C-alpha cells in the first residue's frame, strides 16, 4: 500500500477551502509549533541535569539521554504518520486529545529522590527506564507535534509553505537550547526549571488541544470532496526510485546524528559533562535544519565543503600548537566540521523533499535516520569497539564526503547535483582518485594507528574507556587521555607515583597525620589503580569509593597496590556522593577527592551541598584533600569558595614532576578548620592560605546552580 493511497485524510482543494474558512489563524499553528519545539529541547538539558549526579557525571549520561530522545522522537513521528494515513481529521483530533490529557499526569517532571540508583543496576537500562517514567509520554506528545500540526495545516493550505513551519520549529528548538546555558541554568534552580517547564507544557496542551477540537469539526468535509480531485490526490504514489529515495532520507540524517553524538561525547570527555557543552553541538545540528529548510538559496555545498575541509585540518594540527591554543583550535575544528557535515546531509535531504501529501513519510524517515545514528553511537559502538574508534572513523568518512562535494560541485553558487551524483563525478576524476582518497583517509588512519605503549588490557563501558599499558618498567592506568595511576616494577612497586608522591598535597597531609603515630581512617573518592594504598599502615582503614566496576577489577588484576597495602581496605562501588550519604556513621581523618575522568569533572561533587556532606563525614581535626589538577578548568577559586561556605580554610600545594620516580606535576587543595593543628606545624605549615594567592573571587556552585564558564580556562 502506498503512502498516498493509504491516506484517507489527504485533503483535496475542496477540503482545503472549507477547512481554511473555519480554521484557526496561521499564527495559532505557528505558536503551537514554536512552543512545542521550545519545550522539546528545553526538557533535554533539564532532565539530563537532574539525573546527571545519580550516574557519576559521566559523558555517557548525555549520550544515553540523546538516544532516548531520538527514539521517542521517531516514535512520535511514526504516530503522526499513522494518524495521517489511517484516520480522518476528526478521529485524529479525538485520539490526540486523549494523549494530551494523559501527558499532563506526568507533571512535574523532576525525578523524586526514591529513583536514585543503588549502585548495582545497569546504568544504561536504569537511566532509560527513569526517563520513560518521567518524561516519556510528554516528550512523545511534543515529538509528534511538528509533523502532526504541519499535516493539519495542509488541510487549509496545500502549498510548500508548510515546510516553512518546519524551519520555524527549529528556530524554537534553537531558542530553547541557547537560552538554557545563558539565561535559565545560571539564574533558575532545577526545581524552578521543572516547574516552569511544566506550566509551559500545560499552555502547550491548551494550544494544541484547540487545534484538535478544530479537527473534530471537520468530520463532514471528506464526504464533500470533489471525487475527481480526491482520486488524483490518492493516486500519487512513491517515486520511481523509492528505495534510493528512502535510503537517502534515512542515511544522511543517520550520519549527521552519529556525528552529533560522537563530537559531543569527545568534547565532554575532555572538558566537563555540563549542559553548555551538550547545547553547543546540538545547536549547530539544529541550525543546519533551519538553514536548509528555510530556503534553497542558503544551501551552498561547495562553500560548505571547503569550510568543512578546513575544519578537518584544524582537528589534526591542534596537537602541534601551543598548549594555550589547543582547546580553542580543537573545538573550532570539530564544531565547524559537525556543522558542515550536517549542512551537507540535511541540505541534500531537503532538496529531495516530497509534496505535502507525503510530508509525514519524509519526516518519519528523517527522525528514523536520527534514531539509527543514535543507536549506532550509544549501543553498537560500545559493543563493537574497545576504544573510541567511532571518532576517527566518522572523521575519515566526513573528509571523503566533504571533498567529494568540493570537487564535484562545478560552481560556488547553489547546489547543482545530488549527493549520489557528486560521489559519482568525483570517482570519475582519475587524476585525483587514488592520491586524494589516500590523503582524505589520513585523519581516519591517524586515529586508528596512534602509537602507544604495550597494551595489556582495554575495557569500555558506560563510564568510558580504560587501558592498561606498559613501557620502560611502568604500568599505567589510562582513562580516556588521562593517566590515573602508575606502578613501577620490581622493588619499587610499592612507591607512591603519579599524583600521589611524597611531596604532593595528599602525600604531605598523610605524612603529617602519621607523625601523630595513631591509627587513622581514610576515605578515597576515586580508586584509580590504588596508589594511595601504599601509605596504609597496620591498624589504618582505607575506604575506597569507585563508581566504575571495571576500575576495581583492573586495580585488582593488573596492579598490586591493593594487595601490598598494609591497611584494612574496603571498596564501595557507586557514585561518591551517594555512597557517602549512605555511610552515615563514617568519620574520616582524611577524605580524598580524586574523581576526575579524562579531565571531565563530575560537577555534583563540587557543590556547596556536597562540601557540607564531606565536612559531616570528617572526624575531629579531619582534613579534606581535593585533587585540582586540570588542563582546562581552574578549580582553585571554586574549591576555596566552597571551603569558605562550610567554614574551612584552604591551602594550595603544588608539586613538581619527577620522571625517574614516575611522579606527575600535581595540584592539591587541603581543607581543614581555621584553627586546625595541621596549619601550625608539619609539612602543611609552610603552605600559605589560598586567599592570599587567588586573584579573583571564585564562584559558589550549588546543586541548583553550577556554571562551567565560571571556571573554564581557555588559554
């Protein structure tokens, strides 16, 4: 059954004239679509930020959330398509009114504390269940609104103006994304965000409900249609090359969607998992839809391909630039390439868009492609690869696609060929074929064949990629790009290394405590490979908190720190904050915070409420040691302000690199009461208070408000 033939609701011109006479104004359709699009992309950062602390602040939280949103978006588009194909306007309105009413029962959307994971759940499955339970039906209804309301609009206007509404919906989406990190997140609490979103959703229900009620009044229009016009409308089937057309509508959005998640995941791993870094690539993704669907005159593939190739160069040369320019250059390269590829993919898909009669089929394919890309990145790649190989693979294919367009497009003006023709024409240029093909694959090959030490083990899960390597008598644990621990061989295997040497902040603190010659209890948030176990003495107790079970397994199987440690040891698997909340009787002499992952900080561990929890878990004269070494974030003013909020004094301890001892340059902040004896004598006495060293007042992060821009260090 063809799409058109299966559409009893397709309007004829007679229908359109009658419907237009009784329909709401065009502005009402536009307002409904704008509001729904705004809510669709406002709920994504809101609900993701609500659940982020419960899953350790890992980049996979956003990837999993994006997978959920893309799948539900596809379900919403499929629902809109089925309504259009199988039901009359009046029945469509009645069914949708029921869904609108049911969706309001899910409000407000902020998850309750009882949904906090206990630590033994599969994080991906549990997160998906949580999202279904709290935003599943509201998001489903919102997702269906774009194609559904546009198809309703076609009952009164059968021209291509309906596609302008799609561009308008993306304007609403982009407004939601850009307003969140700059206007909403810094000034509105999470509870306030949830309440505001819920109130706006009620307004949306009223707006779309009015359109659905209007459809109920169209029950008699189908019988009044002109028979010949109706037959002509229904006789339109799919194009002759239907398979190729549908493959194009699915494949191009899938590649763009995969790029969105791959680039976002890459950026979050190396900076921080916060809405700002989710919003920027997603905004570029939406911007490509706005440009491509607004008017064909904006789509200039040769210019776009040239810019994309320039961005490929930036992604490769950032590693040879001065340290201060690396972050900006890499970000511009990847974000620019993402925008270029999305423009090429969505531009080609838009150029082949059908008439209004097959509108929902077209949107269903676009959303299906987006869902396919999400499944590939969030589900297939973690199962297929032990490393983040999807990034160099996507980069290599993107280079091929961009160069194909650049060579095949004959002029710098508007598009003059389809993607298939571009690739074919490029393949015929024999003088370029092999040399340029090899050159274009360089980014892919570089990522796949990067030299490294002897690889002993590699694991990938929800929390990222772990590697164990060996070189020159050193065994290293690497998470992403960050070394999380080093063990020397032979007699030196019990020496503290990496960020935990004797001269480091945590090393000096432990030395001062051991001078008292009494047993101590130490809490460590972030196990690594267990280097701190080297400081343990008989009678001491070390409690490790580690969210990643693979880290625990690797520390036990590939390193001997835990086995060689003399102290009593216990490992708690779970998020640092959640575990400490459950350890109500714990009183630590020293609490070590070292939960960084690939330079990405779990922001929920550095809030006023978290610092209050840490202080409550300290014994009398207890000390907190915070590891603040970071390539991109200046955490010193932040931690100092947090310490002040709970009446603690802070001091910064910096130690130098010692390559022979496998000790890295490290920065630690030591927090204790102002009158603590540790400030008077011992290894910490020579360290001046942080208040005399920092040049600016630091931000005060809370569970309701924390903003990466306040600590970001670009240069």
